[in-house]
C-alpha cells in the first residue's frame, strides 16, 4: 500500500516538474499515468476491506 501511495503522490510531479516542458512526456509519461492505476488499486483494496451497505452504495451511485 505504501508503494501505491507513492505512485499516487509522484504522478502529478511526473506530469509537471519531471516533464521539463516536453509536451509528449507531459501527456504520455509512464509515471504520470501510474497514479491513476495505483489509485484504482487502492480503491479496490479499500472497497474489499470496508464493505458498504446497500443504502450507502445507492447513495454513492446517485451522487456519481
């Protein structure tokens, strides 16, 4: 989980600071896209560990 959290925090820096003004790296860097994958994995882990009630799921679906 620490590794995934590290990818989530490194993603914005990879898209801005580490891109050095290069438009191609700004959009298509591997590290820049890794944060979305890591965030999805963390969400799946949290959903498995803390299941929500049917009412809460309906509320989230309505809000989304």
